[in-house]
C-alpha cells in the first residue's frame, strides 16, 4: 500500500485561475496546473527561494519540490510554445493560516493586507 500524499502548504490562491493567448489565435487546448505547482513557481521564480527554502515553506521534502517544479515548468513551456490556455486548479494542498511564524514568504497578499502583487 503506497504512502498517503502529504498536503503541501500554500500561502494563497492565485488572483486569476485561467490564462490564455489573446487575439485571433484562441486556445484550442488547455493545460491544467495544480495549485501546488503554481506555488513552487511563485516561490522559486518570483520570490527567489531556493528549492530547499521552498520545501521548508511548503512543508515537504526538497526532492518533492524538485519534482513539482519540473512538472510546472514543462506545463508552462507547453502553454507558451503551443499557444494553449492555462488553468490552475486542484492538487494536494492546504492554505496557510496567515501567521508569520508558520509562513515565511511574507510576500503573499495575506501578509500584505490583501493588496495585489505588482
């Protein structure tokens, strides 16, 4: 019997859950990215965390983050190169409770009082 999957801690859900090409070329296909894959992209690429720091933030092993991050990057490449739409939904995650002692990122909108990222 396999081990049960551990929920990944996520600071907040994204503002927008669907992205796609504009103009004449409407996306015919879509790619689904899980919320935990979105969180690894946010923490590593936008916030500048290392994979180890990201793993600590999400409460999982570094190797788990590495796998999630690789999957997320492949999906983003597929969306950009093949003009597909991106839908963020699902995954094994739990939202953090907004307490600084349990959430070290400090950059999500929960910790900035709800303001949108710039």
